[in-house]
C-alpha cells in the first residue's frame, strides 16, 4: 500500500469529531483548507458539525463521502475498536494520534492494517501535513511553509523546531509525516520514504530518528537495494550529554545512535550531528547537490 500525502482535494474523515480534541483539531484543519468531508460521532443528536455531515458509523460515512484518510480521536480504551471500524471500511490511510494505547491493542491494530491492506500511522502520531494545503492529525499546519524538503520524524517537538530553522535558511517543506515516538508503531520510515521518492515536489528528505527501535536499520537495508535515491539526511537526537552523566545506559544509547548513523551513511545518507544546525546542514546538502551533483 502506497501512502499518499494529502492535498487540498483529499477527502478526510474525522472519527470522534465531537470529542474535545477532535473538535479543536478539525476546526484548525478546516481553517488551513483541509477537505474534511465527514465526521463520526456516537452522539445520535449530532448530524452536522461546522457544516460537516456527521454519521454514527464509519461504514455509513465511507458510503456517502468516500474518504481517503481517517483521523481518529478516541480514548486509549476505545481506539482499537475505532481503528478496526476504519480498517474494515477499507479507508486507505488511518492516522491515530491517541497516546498511552496498551501494547496488546497496538499489536492488534497492526494486524488489522495488514489484514485489510490499509496503512496505519500511529498511535501517538501527530500525523501528516502538506504545506499550505492540508493537514490530517494534530500537526500545527501554520508552522509549515511550501518548499521541497520532505520530513519524516519520530519527535514532534524537534520537527517543529526544525521547520523554523529551515525557514531561517529560506527552505520550506513539501510534506511532513510525524509518525510518533511510541515503541510500537503501525508505520515505520520505509512507506513514508517511498512516498517521498515518488513525490515530484520533494527534492530532499530529512529523517528525525530515535535511539531505540529498528526503523533506521530497516531503512538502511531498503536503501542498499536502490541504485540511487534523492538526497536524504538523518538526525538522531539524544547523543550528546554532560560528562558527569555518562552512565552505562547513556553510553549504550550513544553507541546505538552511532551504529544507526554508520548504517545509513554507508547507503548515501547525509548525517547531521547537532539539532541546532539542522537548518544550516540542510542548506549545505541542497547546495552541495546543485554544485557537484554527487548525491542523487
């Protein structure tokens, strides 16, 4: 299943549209131009919200409005049932921002996504944004400006800092996928990278990784099989600490980051070592390619 970044025309469904977080984020989505075509609420008295039709079931919403993305605002106790409802309705992409979902439920969500051949981003995922066009999730779309750098990130706060750094160097973002920081996630880096490699608006890709997990190693194996790819940069936070804090745990974490960096550097990924220099390093990477055309 190929992930497609949303644009102004992409029809999006919001499950839990009348929940406090759901209503807040759908209003922000509408404000930035997102094509929200429907909502789902268990409140039978609600049939419209912000001029958006509200249904009691996902099945009915899909039949009437044919959404391509569903964003789910639900409690940790209920979210598995809501993901199952969206998956059974064959909505191609499901985004789940819910935090603190039990591991058992996350594993069931992953199985549902595989069974019904849909993509699941999350849980604990801010979601997707295409600059100045559309947002699906909790990403603050107003921070993003048009450009040709695609971002896939496991750190939402660092993503937003990075976007502001890029702006200082006159760089913008094509699309961004904030896939979440939980230890178990529905979608890793590869489906997002595949989407960026096919996206004509994306000229370079920035990965904000994490010390734990295997996503970086999986991506290194994937890129090794490709003869060439777009410019890709990687930054993994958490490597630098004060000398008096270098416990065994910190040393192991630093070693893991170093191993991931080496694995991706071998397949042509540009490594960024400091969070404060991401914007400058991305400018350097983009200029380097234009002048020497060494990195494809």
